[in-house]
C-alpha cells in the first residue's frame, strides 16, 4: 500500500509516519519510484505498536526506538529485551542524594529481596526508583507507608509470574518480545488505573461515603 | 526561622521556595519586617512534601497545588481528597477515540467491576485510562494481555484495602489526608518499580537466563 493508505488504515497522519521513518522507528518501505514506496501489513502493525507505546504507555520517541530495536534483534536474549522495556519507566529520575535515609532504605529493600530469594540486579533502574520512594517516605516521617513494601512484593511476585508466563507461551520469539514490551509498558498504566479504582471502592467501603458520580 | 535556614534545612533553593510561595503551594511566613518573614516547622514539613510529590511522584506544579489544597481544606470529605490525589495520574491523557474496540473494552471492564461489586464512578479518570489500555491491547491483537485485567483487579482489591486501612487509622484528619496523597502518588512509583524487579526475578526463573549485573 502507499503511504496515504497506511495513514488512513492506521489513523496516523502522513507527517507523523514520515517522522517515524526519519527517526528509525518504522523501517523504510519498498521503493517503487523516485518519490514512492510501498508498505505492507508489517508496517501497519508496527505503526499501531508505536502509537500504543507513545500515546498510551507515555514513552518518549527515543525510548520507543530503543525498545523497538530490542524487538527487531533476533540475537538479543529475552531477558535483555525485558530489561530494555523495564528501563523505559515514565517515573522521574530518582534523586541520587545518598544520605542516611537512602542507605537505610536500600538495606530494607535488600533484606526483603534476599528473604524472598529474588534474583534481581541493583543495576535495574527500578532498584534506585524503589529505594528513592522508600527514602522519601522516611524523610517525610511516613514509615507506615514504607511498611507496604512487603505487601507490594508479595502481590507483584504473583502478578509478574503470570505476566511472564503469558508472554513466554507464545512460541514465536518476535511475538513474545512484542508481548513483553507492550505488556510491560502499557501494563504499568493499566495496573495504576485499576489501583485507583480499587482505592475508590475500598475508601467508600471503609469511610462509608458515597460516590458523587456513580456509574449508570 | 528565616528563608535561608528553611532552604538549608529542606535542601530546597531560596529561588524555588520563593516560586512555591508565589504559586500558592507554600503558605506565606509570618511577616517580621519590610523584606523579612519567619517560617516554622510546618513550612519545613510542607516543603518536603512538595518536593516528594514533584521529584519522586512526578506531579506537575499545578497538580501539586490542587492536591495540597485538598490537604488544607478541613471540610473536604476524605473520599474527595482521595479522588483529587487519584486524579493526579502521570499517565498520558487517554485517547477519546471511541470506536468498536473502545466500546468492547468498556463493556469488559464494567462486567468485571459489577461481578466484584466494586462501587466506582466512570467519571474517575482511572476509568478512561483502564478502558484506553484494554482497547489498545485489542487493536494490537494482544487479547491475552487484556486477560490480565482480572488478575490485576484481584490483587489491587487486596492492596487497596490495606492501603486505605493504613491511612484511615491515623486518627488525625490532616495526617490521614497527607498519607492518602503521598501514598497514592508515590505508591504508584513504588508499585511500578517492584513490578519491574519481580518481572526480572520471574523471567530469570522461567527463561533460565542469568542476570548480567547481580547484586554484590
């Protein structure tokens, strides 16, 4: 198909398609003339994935390019592809202010990780993010919030087991990596939204207040 | 204390403190002269909270001001304060592209919510966010990822119950609202980081690969 049809079928403007081609997010089409190229279903699929990662997952164009490079590299171990997707957090850079609160938080996290026998690297960007939040709770005097680390670890161990099993089962490596990438990035957004809905439900139950806009 | 000491003790620059005063995030100090004001421990505490919400939680200055206004309003029902904090998502605005995939996703979410007896409003911004992710999975042909909605709801129902109970127990209303706000916003970041660590652990276990940078 020509670029116009690719635009119509994907809902992405021709200008954006040309931008993704220039930035290397979308592979070039097959050249059919001096100013023309033909695109296939693979381009359509890739374009939908780009928009999902940017519009719904909140990734930057640069992060999206890095993650897609992992999808395209058949030699890359699945674990590294997952790591690449995991590195694409939309959370702010953690403070590297390694004071006493930071060191205590890192010891607390390491103790929980070791007690559960988790094999994780402290080079994983999520490590510093978790330590940063725990240190902030301590600086604010909110130690009871830090107490929720164990609850989060217990529930996420179960969630991650099912998430990883679901994508590993796909058989086809390219489809598995796509599932890893989409599931990691968009799953963050979905899980956060479900948490807010669950909090609304539980606070109504516990506080005995009524919703101002019930579903109807 | 003077603004210089407030800056030293909080680690926030005088320029930033003056910006927060102008923008209404930080209440004015007690005027002690034509160009001088005195600040107390409440200011120090508030300043730490502002930095936690902006630097660690990823909120904008405007969202931070809205959330702090909820903390400061003694008449506001706790449920509304929680809703205000819940509205401060760092996720991108969901697409309002209400095609067939969107409608099917909304029916799927409503069915799960009703089956569990959750009392939630479809005016909660998290509702549209969740529907947007589910619709994106469907458009990408990743229906097995959509199948994880039930898993997320089951685990978040338990997590939210303990989260809400932890802050409700504080007795003092101002401290409760502070806990709600900090726990909602920073809890997103912590939960996301723990999920990435759990995924690393589970993918090593399932794929039999070894971490490139084990903790040492």
